């Protein structure tokens, strides 16, 4: 029997799980709710994570836009996804939820914009300066 310790990441309680694997049988202990059991089992059979990252935008004024996976992605595919994201540049405008990569690696999981950038303008200097009356 093989025993693995993991911390459940489904909520801030962070239960310490002990996952026992014996042939094809997986048992989980230390969880305070059923989510911990399914998390522990999936860590053995098909570990997945929601991926967040940033992608460069085509602009000489703005840097990048946050993106995330539309669903948890198999952990083994994350390095390839990050390599692709960090080597690409996207054009503006981008709206929240726009698909940046469709059906990544045949998983039916999209990479979507987690922010909005309609143009490359910074806020004008006028908007950034506070008047004396606003400072009081
Ligand atoms: S097992 Fe349940 S209570 Fe514990 S961290 Fe996971 S989701 Fe939270």
C-alpha cells in the first residue's frame, strides 16, 4: 500500500489528507467534507488545476492581459500551456471572457480573458492629477 499526503485546496480550511492507494482502491482520510474525498481521489487518477497567467498585448503602451482556463486543466498539460501563453501576443480590443485559445490540446477547455482592455490608452494625465480641493 502506498500513502500520499496532500492538502485539500478546495477551501481555506486546508484539510490535511492522507490518500492510501492499494492496487486500484483509493481511500481518503482527513477530509472534513465530501469535496476533500473527490479531490484526494482525483489527485491520484487525474490531477487538475485552474490555470491563471498573463498574455502580452499588441500595444506600445500596455503590457498584458490576465487569462485563465475555463475549467481545471490536467496538470501534465500546464507546462505546454504556459510555454504557449508566454510566447504569444494578442491584439486589442479584448473583452472579459473572450477566447484566447480554443480547445487547448483537444481538452475542450478554452483559455479566456480574465480582464478587459478595449484600447491601448493609459488614463489621461488630467484624470490622474487631483485638484487641490480634491486633496483636502
Ligand atoms: S475537505 Fe472540505 S473542508 Fe476540508 S479543505 Fe477540502 S473542501 Fe475544505
